[in-house]
C-alpha cells in the first residue's frame, strides 16, 4: 500500500482512506517531527490499523509515533463493541507499561550534596535488569489477589496509603480481572517479579521542576519550581509479556473462523463479542493490576531508600504521589463519535489517557485542572507534566503522547555511542547515571530519541493536553 | 545492515526503530531454525562455551505454517530462559515440516556469575515474519520486542 500523507494544518497530517482502510489515518505531528516518521514504517502501520473491523473515528497517531510491531508506537484506535475487535498486539507485550510521578518537599540544593550516594543506593534498593526478582515472593493465591486488586493489594501490605489509589488511573485496579484465564507460565513468571523495575527503557529518575507553565494546574498537582520529583517508568514485567504472548497465539489459531483479513500477522485480534476476546480482556486486566501494584511497591522502595540515604524523616521528605498513568492498554470507555455518545474499546499503544477538566472519572482533586499526563523524555533533557485538554475528548478518544519516541534503532545508537562514555557526558551535564551495563546506556542515549519538547509542543498546540511543568533530570537508574 | 556468521548461517541485523530484527539465511531449514535460536540466546546473554552443567531435553512444537513455527519455536526457547532460567547451548532439529518440529536441545542453567546479560527480549513477534526458500537457501525475517 502506497502511503499518501496530506498536511491538514501545522500539527495534523492525514492518510486518506484507500484500499482496505475503513477510516482515515490522522497523525499529530509538525513539519520537523514528520520527517523522521516518513523514514520508518510507522505510517504504514497507521494505515494497517485502519483496516481492522469496527474501527471508528480515525486510526490515530501521537507525535511520538515510531515503528512498532503491528500497531505503531504512539498509536490510538477505538473499536465499536458489536462489530469491533480487541488486539493484544494493539496493547503490547508490556501491558500497562506506565509512569508514576512523586513530588517531594525537597529542593535540588537539599539533594545535590548526596546525589552521588543516592543514585547508587536507589540502584541497589530497587531491583532492576532482565528477569530480576523483587523483594516480594508471592504465593499463587497472593498473585491472584494482586491480579484482581492491583495497587490496593500493595497498600494493604503496607506499601503506601489509601490516598495513593485516588491518584492512580482507575484507582490502580481495572475491573474484570480474572486469574482463572491465565496460563501456568504467566502465573509462574509473576511470582517473583513484583517490585522490579525491569530493563531497556524502564527507569527511575530523580528530577527537579525547572519551569512552571500553568501555575493553577501545577498547584493542584502539588508541583512548584525548584522542587525535587521522582519519576518511575515500568510495567507488568514477565507476567504481562506472557499473557500477551499466550493470547496472540490463541487468537492466531482462531483468526480464520472470523474471516478477518490482516495486513500484518501481529495485528491478530478477536471480535469483542467472542469468548476469547473477553478472556483476553480479563487476563489483560490482571496484568494491568499487577503493573499498578508493581509501581506502588517501587514508589515505596524509592521512598525508603531516600529516607535512609539522605538521613531524613518521612515528613522532611514529604513524598506524595502526583499521579500514575498507563500507556499500553485497551479500555472500554464512552466517547462521542460522529456526534453520538457510544461505548468503544480504546487501544492505547504508547499513548496516555488525557481526561479534560470536569471529566467524571477524574478524582475530585484534579477535576478542575484535568488529568495529569506524564511525559518522560530522554535521560539527558527534560520530562513534562501536562494536563488533559478538551481537544483530546473531541479528536483522540481522550489520548495524548507518552514520551519522546525513538528516532534511532538500537544498533544505530550503539554505533553512534562507540568510543564515547554516555555516562560521563551526562555527568558533565550534572546528571548522575547508574545502569547495569554500558550497552543499555548507549542504546538509550539522548540522541536515540526525538526532541521531547517538540513532541509536547504539538500536543499543546493541537489542544490535546496543555503544558503544566517541565522537569530536569538530576539522577537516573536504568536496568 | 551489519552481517555476521553463526554456524552454517549468515545473520543480518535490521534497523528497526524501537525493536530488534534479524534476517537469518541458512543452507537448510534445520540450520535456519537451530541458528536463529542460538543467535537469539547469544544476543541476550554472553556465556562461555563448555562451562556449566549441560542437560538435554526434547522439544515438540506445533504450528500452522513455517512462519508460525519460527515464532513458536523461538518463543519456546525464550520461555526456557525467562520462565525456567535455562539457556540454550545447542539445538538439533530432527524433524521439521510446516506443521511442526521435533528437536533435541542442550540447556545450561543461567548463572549470573558466569553469564553476562546483554539485553532483554520480551517476545518474538509476528510483525513482518517471513520464512521462505530463496536461491537454494532458507531465509527468515524475525522482529523481537525488546
């Protein structure tokens, strides 16, 4: 399929419906960012998603779009419940990969003298890396509780407070989770990975708020200039990977009976009305809840490490959860399509929910400001806190971008990093980094990512989410 | 695209923006499956030859076609590492058709003191998966989620 891209305005590009596409593609991007998008295969992926049964509105892509597998990363698509489908590949292997931001009562000056002790202490205190085991070893019965109750299970075990749940998407527990649908392999892989960061692009970052764009929203989120924050990026670990993998294989065996033509086998899916789709959604919810419990535990491990290393009291640290939001998920939500309210299954694959002010699903504390949208950048520049805006409700099924988005393959990044010390380069910028290996740092080096500020400018200008605060890294740990 | 040799096969790395892809080219279908699995494991973990206690086991994998077989076979090898902590040291495919394969595999328990982890592969994907015979050789294209 030849991809014809039409510019709509400064921040929107359209792929007109052709061939098997059921709807147009709509990409949020600017003149600069779209150049890299044209060079990989992500536009083709936007068009492929547009061919899936029951898709409504547009096949959407956020400005951090890049080539994924099946769906593009940064892709959003909503499907009507009677004719539509759910696609495990449209959620991704790392179900409920997401971000959690905590504010503190500390300033950068409070942390700076201890940063070289704090970052290695965080690295030691928070299990990370491939297949790492956590501080918790669950029985199968406990794992089932985690899968159903999510972050609330962690709170009950002493990891955090009930107030944290109101500051977590879906209260940290997606309804409909059913551990009975899980394979033995999935169950086994979840037993020892709760409270682990993972590897690759997962990280924990100590940051400072360097700019406030929207004072009222920042105040509502508990953010102020000069304040230290902590950002965690992690997901459902091997538990979620296995659940996705299991259902891709199950649906692959059944796809012919539904007569669904797939332009890419990774887009394998099942009609939402089918039993297998319902079982996948029940399993996906288990993984989503596991991920929320995981980030709840990780937050507490970070808090304990900071208290111990900085030698301060909980009151002096003043750590408070700002928000926890997922960016790999499929959810049944109500949206307005062609002027009519309807229930749809929204897939967000590398995209963040962004509810606008006043939305009934928002906790009372954020109802006026809108939902906090957490956008991690690369480890050498900035991250952003945004607030959901009206445009997202109108155009993107309440979705925004999820990060900077890669622009360079891992092998290109390794080549570019040859002969350099990425760790020293970051250190020269005042950012202390601790990682398991040089290779991860090279693959994840700042140049491998798009300019996150440009990505954020697009969603801000397009009215999907508005800028609230900018965060600069002080210290980073990576698996 | 960089190239390297492994066993009887030639491996080319694909420049995928977010993930990790390879094209494996081999003189036979058996070599293709054996070497794709060995390469996948060696790209994740560096381990010295001849160290660690080997044990042998038998694997049977069923499939709808050869491309499906490649994803399922590599998925089994990946699970042995991720779920069981066993690294593939060697594989001998004894029988292979588009409906499945039988193989004898040699495994070494993963030992963090001996084995250096290079990076994580989360899953073997069906994205752009291909297995085909070309000019007397077998070629597979596989993209991994990392």
